[in-house]
């Protein structure tokens, strides 16, 4: 891997690295099947197993690989309903954002929380069993989030695209 000059903001301590064809191939394969053995991965990218392992470890060290996970079937685990939630806070102060962000960590089934621009301050993605369980979650948890002025819910009717793969 060739090191490039940092292109991040001064507050970001991470360096940017230029990926070569081996790194790119490794990342693409691991995005598809992270359970592949190092020997099989090395064979697919035309490297020796030790060289391949060193590259994977380096990609982990520089945080290009954040971890390895199993992708679970949400429907089989009673989490088939996707609800996107727009949240508007009462005030736009650092304290109100901190309080909300700490509280949202504890919401059952909350998979993602993003600070956004536009009409909402945050967008949440929640997975739950069904409308009834979402209604219970709304009444027991969402209504008690600190500093919230407005919550708007959007229930997913049909999944068109869901992927964990990044394009690069």
C-alpha cells in the first residue's frame, strides 16, 4: 500500500492510503464473503497466504476493515418491519444533541441514527416485529426521548434495496 498525504481535516488523525489492485480485490471479496479462509482469499487475489494475511491485517489496522459480521435474517428473528423516523429537537444546542444521542442508544431495535440536514435533526432506522410492536415501542420509548419536539414515522412497505456493500 502506498501512503498518500493526509487529506482529512486537521482534527482527523487518520491518514489516507492509496489502495492497489490487491487491496481492492481483497476488500471486494470480503464484502461478499467475510467468512472466506485466508488460503482461499489469497488464491482468488493471486497472493501467497502470508502476504494476503498481512494485507488484511494492514487494512484492519488502518480501519478500512472495521470488523467481520454475520448478516442475520430480520424476518426470521421477528424484526421484519422497518420504520424510518424523522426527529426534530426542541433546541439546537450541544447539550440537547448530546442528551438525545445518549438516549437513542437505548432504543430497542434502533439500527441507525444519523444527524441530517433539512426538515429533521435526526433520522433513525428501527427494526421491529410488526405494527403493534412498533406502536408499543413508540408509546414506551420514543415518546420519552429527551428534548424531542416532533417525531414522524415512515413504515416501510417493501424493501427494494438493502446492501452492506460499498462501491469503490
